[in-house]
């Protein structure tokens, strides 16, 4: 299903929640909505589902208007599946009955076909006769997904459904869910505060702030080409150091001369340069050095917080066999493929 949102605004009791927001989602595409709390993500999801109606603007599903103030298609007629954070499984029904709950009007043969397919894809066949309280959180998540997908919705809305899961379980489940959504060819819109979830699951990501979408792009571009400092910080660890634009492709910093696209800035202007941990390589032979302020051990690698000669701080990942002490001076080398600059 193709989703088109054009110039919508939405308010609750006079308080503006969304303002002049537009969003296009292609058929079978998986997108994530990210951004700070109270930026309007959940409200946007409820509007797409039909639980709320816009004050201005148009929403189309497959080219048909479902909300433009004069035309409002009710939620049950939009062929939309929804999974909320609390999952809302029925405790008095076993897992099989939960999955088939939304298929009461379907034929027994179709029910069995969908149940068989989803049970195989989500690896839940062994728990179909169990009740929700008898299975783990990850298994409950799989049952909730199966229930939402069983009727064959054309679009699936997910509101932080993985937030209660531990990281290892979440990573496995996300891989399975993405594979399932692609095989089922379901357009998906996914809310999360976890940028790793968004990166792992999404074809594109929309960053919401100040009542509208600030940047709508691939995960790669959001990380390497953020258009605001807020997006840069939201998308991963990093720090800012001072720089001076020398020419259109050249910025001078305490790390040395960095090369990249500086065409948006005047020659001689002062800029903030974002440095990611993956921009810095530990190199004992380098003439550049930094002092170790903090370190975190992750097993396969360390994350070091380093202080540069002018007091600015940066982060650096190193393999775990590079075990340096706090206050030790180590050699570093910048290897920056994407120059991220702000005023």
C-alpha cells in the first residue's frame, strides 16, 4: 500500500501537535519515525490508523482519500494492522486464538493457511496452544505480530513494540520481522526511540521535531549527512570540534586539515565539525596524539573518550587488544570520509 500525507496539521484542545507535515511512503517500504519525546510520532500513527482526524491537509492510501476533513474513512475500513507497545494480547485466549481473532469472517481454509504460514515464518508453532502468561516476552511479541498480520493488512503500524525486550533477543527478532515484512510485502511504519532499531529495520527514516519532519532519508544518510546537530546527536555517538573553512573542500582543525564538502560555508567562517568514533583510528606511529579520559570495554573493542591538545574531546573505537590506561597519551589518525559541518 502506498501512503501519501500532504500538508497536514493536527491539534488537541487548541494545542498544535503537527504542523504542515508531509510524508510519502512507497508500496512495501519499511520506514521508521524517530525524534525526541512529544514530537508527534504517536499522533501521526493514530492519524494514519484513523483513530484521529487531521485539521487540515490530506491523507491518501493507494491514491484514495481517507481523511481530508470532508471525507473520513473509518479505521476498520483502512486495512491497517497495528501493534502497540503493550501488545494487548487477550489473556483468556491461547496463542492460536489470539492470532485468528481478527479473522472471524474468513473461511476455515484461509485461516489455516495464514496460521500455517505465520507459524513457520515466526517460529511459533510450538506455543500455539499456550496462553500469553505461559510464554516469554519475545514469544508474546511474535504472537502479537502474527495476530496483526493474519488478516493480511496492506499497511502495518508499530508503536515501540520492542522496547521491553533485551538487546540480544531484540536483534534476533528484528531480523526475523524485517524478513517477514518483506516476504509479506507489507508497507510498514515503525515508531522507535532506539536508533539501532531504526537503522536495522528501515528502508528510510523520518526524523520528527518541532511538529514536522525535519529529515527523511536512508539510515546511511541520516548518520553520515545529518542536516541538524539534533539529528547528528540522535543518530549516534559523536562530538564537535572547532574548525575554520579554508576553501570549498578544506577545513582546518586541531586534528589537522580535513577534506570534504564545505561549499555551504563562506571561506574563513568558523564551523563545528562532528567527529564520530569511526572517524578516528588508533595509530601509535601518528604525530597526532590525545589523552585517554575514559574507556568502556565492549568485549571485541574499547570505546575511548579522548582529550585533544586544545581541550576538545572526541571518541574512538579500538580493538580490545589496545588496552590503554586513563591519562595515557596515545597516537590517533583522523580518517574522515564524510565531513559533517554546522554553524
